[in-house]
């Protein structure tokens, strides 16, 4: 079986009014929920890709994106006789306003979710989203003054 290595980049979009962030999730027309993400175009850096995908999928442009730390999600699947090894890297980004205008060709709706709601929506085949879990561990560790 042929092996295909696939890389995408995205954003964990955040709005914070209290100690618990609200996280912007998008629901794709295929039905699954995710963070905004996509593949790089020729010559794009991972951060440029993440910002472009955020804008394309949600209309959001007014953000402060943090390059480190980043959070990864890796998984494998079969398609058309090939074994795909997918790595998605997400960067946290703070939105300056909550206005969202989704691209109806890709996205059917969006939702601002508290961490527990995000955990429920991002579950796939009974498994939690490792990028979300790593982000939340970092977020609450950093909020408590723990920088490790």
C-alpha cells in the first residue's frame, strides 16, 4: 500500500472574557466539527496557511496569532488504496471581535464553545481531539503560572 504524508495548518480561534476561553468551531458540510484548517498553497508558511484558512472559512481577519506553542493532531486513514499519514498543526489565535461569516461552500455553521462543549463536539470515533487536549493543558497550566 502506498504511503501518503499530508500536512495541514489551522487556528484554535479564541475569545476571552473570563478565565475560560470560548473557542470558535466550524461544522463542515460533511457534518464534522473542527477548528479552521487547510493545506498550504505554494510558497506559504504554516502561519500564513493558518491565517488564510481562518479568513476563508470564517471571514475573520482581525487576530493575534501565537506561533509557539503549536498543537498537533496526527492520524492515519486509508483512501483510494493509499495509507494517508496526516499531521495538522494548530496555532492559538485571539480574535479581536466575535463577528464570523462562514463560507457556505465549505462550512454549514459555527459555534462559540466553552472547553467542555468543544471536547464533546470535536470527538471522533469516541476519541478526544489531541490538539484540543494539549491546548487546554497548556492554557490552564499557563493560567496558573505553570509554564512547563
